[in-house]
C-alpha cells in the first residue's frame, strides 16, 4: 500500500480560537483517516500529513486552506509503503517553529533573500566566497548535508542564534542557510538580520524541494525527517539504511541481534559504545538483561524501528 505524504507551512495571522480550530481539524482528520502532526499557532501552521490516497490528501489540503482562509503554495509531497505516523495530533503552540522569538514573524508575501533550488545550485557550483551553515540539529547533519556545510552541533533550533553570535562571522560575508523544508530558515534569517547580517540567503523549500529538482548533486547523504520514515534518500524515498535507535531515538544504522529476545534492530553509534545498549533492542531489554542475563524473552514488537531492507 502506498501512503501519500505532504509537508507544508504558512506564516499567516490566525485570529480564530485555536482550540476550536484544533477540534475541527482533528474531526476532519478522523473523517478522512489521515495521520500526522500539525503545529498551530497565532502566527500560522506547520505540518506533515499522511493519507492512503492522493484524493484524500487533496481533500485535506483544500479543507485546511478553506478553514484558515489562507493559500498554501509550498506543499512538498512524497510517498512511503508504510504508515509514517501512528495517529493524528494537533499541537497548539506560541511559535509554529520554536526559535524563542515569537515577535519575529516572517512576511510570506515578500521574498526575503530566498534562493530557488536552481539559484542555490548555481551559487554552490560557481561561487567560492560564501559560508554555508546547516540550521538543523547535529543528528540531522550527521546523516546528510550540503557539500562544505558547517555543522553548528546544536541540540535544538533555539541554540542557533547564540551559535552565530559566538562565531564572529563578518557581517559582510555572504551566508547561505538551509533546513529540511524551509520553515526554520524563515525565522532564522530574521534573527540573523536582526544581528546585522544583511548578505544572508535561505534555500526556498529547504532540502526536500532541492532534492525534488536536483538529486545527487550538491546535497550528500540522506535527509532526516521527523516521522517513522526516519530519512529520505536522494529520490525522496524512505531510507533503506537508517532506523530509529530504540535506546535514544537518534538515527541508527548498526545492526544487532538482541541478547535477551533475539530481535534484530538498529542502534546508533553512541549507544553502540555503551554497555548493555550495544546488545539489546529496547530500554526494557537492556534493563532486564542487566538484571538477569541468563533469562530469555519473546521477540519484541517494533514499530518501524528499522527500514524494510533490515527487517
């Protein structure tokens, strides 16, 4: 079975009661049997949604735009042969992407130094005097990023402004920033401009839009996504390399057989270096094996902890 997935966001003032909107959206998702995660705030909407058919997904897209009275033009569609979400969740938050700066709201009617994937590609291929910085978390960077990109080694996006302040990059230096789908850069560029960086450019549509147009060019590796697909390859297909580490939830690619229940799973490099975690498939098995290494248990039921090719 093919699941149809779309990621989108829109910064637009929402004056309606957010809890009422949450109830209406949740009811529609149940009616259409869609799953996913949606973040709703007074500044707009940010979401990734999955449906069992293209028609159902189109119905949901239309419903959201009509309900909120906005036009969304940045839908980034992809596919999977397994359900990427267990259920549908709407979260009401002050910011639809958390930077810690709710006062900074992008104006979606303006092109604030956006580079299309084609323009971004030209800069990377033909220019030399620029700095390219990944705005994502360290574990996202580790499985794939643009050639020459700097890894800020941050755990969360709220740490990005401080990181830039500490680097003392010349305010005149041409700076390229990017993220998964574009939304983090919409806020990130406003913060950088507030810090005095005027020659900064963001990748419109993020890595997902770039790979849609330019696979196997300037982006290397795979793109982490925040659902049970874990990552997308250069063709925007679910990864066959990575799973989610059952101990810490980070991207994992090291195959093991659990010493307690014989379940095959993937763990990450950090957990491979830790006693008990490097030989067990879950936090429970790690704990129980440490107490009673002589006891066996039935195989664990794991929801998309490893790609299909590893099962």
